[in-house]
């Protein structure tokens, strides 16, 4: 029954969004609905030499991003998250805002993203996890993606990775979850997703990091080289800031904050803020992105700590638009990659799904 409801909702959302987009009714809805900010989020502009091993849902081709910004730039104000929020808070008339954000701080954000933004006269917000820039250390998920992308991994790279993990781990929760994922036998793509989910939510972080470091090294991985090719440097970050790009915080290690106690969360959030302030100068940064960003990845205590250490805006990864009255520590964002249909982005940005909610119908996300 749940699957039937989900399918029905997905189909209705598709039909509604296509009607708004292809008939031009999106422009009518945009004028009718209150001024708003729609935040788009991604990670990388596709560059094989930099991020070729990352999964497709973390990347967008330059021509696709160019098309998205070109469409919205003709109809909306393209701004950073802080800039867009300030425009809404000022209450002045004008266009609604579309703000592009990219998470983690990858090198292509300077080499590929910045030229695209400059062509459109647009700003954006880039969220930095600080440890790769400070120490050249890459978090576990990137090592996982790197290992399973290697040619030597064969036709079933995730299965090979999981079976190796099972021989090295001492964590019963992770072992049980990964065995369950293998027994499901639902194919490589499903196993890749399930294995990452187990390592993210069920595995002991210390054991997980130890095991993945061992697998990564055994596959010939070089952490310093991987970090240098994948992540930007602080010099890159300063160049982006000088070009008018907003830089925000994204923790030290890209951890799930809801799995930490208050002091652990503070160390991750404030440690990142301190690095940004030290390297970028000025007043630091106003904006923070919760890693992974789902409701279960952070909590009220996380939001309180984020505000306490000096951030006054924070974003998650739940769909929706943001108005002047939206909780500034719970700003919503829409994913954008090569598979994202333009009609769904437009239906959200014009306030189309907000309009339906006024009548008790929620088709968003």
C-alpha cells in the first residue's frame, strides 16, 4: 500500500510540474505566490580528472548547469544563500531568489563552477568541510567510492568491497547489516546504496574508518594524492571569496551530527568555523550545511549548537522553498544533478507546490 501511495504521488507530481512548466502557468503562479528563495544543491561539476570516481548523483555536467542557471537567471535573482535571505528579510519588492549551493569543497568548484557563475553574473554558496583543506585527510565515503571505481575491482566491485570489509571488521552491527545487504542479492547498484547506508548509520565510526583505511591502502590508494586532486585548497577558497562566492561551514569531518553528543557536535561545527575564520579572515561565515542533511542526520540540539558558535543560517536537504518566516536554521534545498528534470525545479521555485499545500495537498519531495 505504501509503495502504491508513493507511486501515485510521484506520478501526480510529474503531471502537475509538467503542466506548470510547458504551459507557462509557472509564471502566473510565481506572481501569485509570496516572494521566496529556492536553494539548489549539488557537489561537483563533472570533471573526470578531479571527480570521475564519484557517483553520478554527486555531479552535474557543465552544459546542464549552464542551462539551469540560464533559465532561472532570466526570471529570478541568482544569489548566495545569505544574500538571498537578506533580500527576503528586507521585505523589498523584486524577483524571488534562486540560490545555488555546492557541498564539501571540491576543486572543480573553482576551476569549473566559478567560470559558469561568472558567465551568468551569479553568486553561490560553497560549503567546506575543513579537515581536507587543513590536513589533507579524506573522509571514509570518498575512499569507499574510490575503491569500488577502480578497474581492478572487476564487474562486482561493491560485493568485493563488502566481502573484504567482512573479513576485517570487529563491529557486529556493521557485519550483520552488510551480510543482510549481500543476502538481498538485488544487484550492484542496490548493494552500493545499502552498503553505504550500513556504514553511515549502523557501523561504529572508529571501526569503519580503520577497516576502510585498510581496504583503501590495499587497493593502492594514496590519501594525500586523492585529497589534492579532489578537494580545493585554502588558496582556492580565498580566490572564490574574492570573486564574491559565499563560503559556508560543513563540519570538520563530514559526520552525522545526530550521532554525536553536544560537545562532539560543537567540536565539529565550531572547529570548522574556526578554520574558516582563520583562513578567510573577516567575520568568518554566516551559513552552515548539516552533513547529509536529512531530519535524522541532525536534531534540535545540533541546530542550537550551530547558532551558539556563530552561524545564523543553516540548510538541510529536504525539498521546499524558503520565505521570510522560514526557520533560518532549517532552510530547505532541492538536489540538482544530470537527472533532475527542469520541470520539477521550476514547479518548486515558482511556488507551485506551496500553492497546493494551501489546499492540503503535498506533492513536494
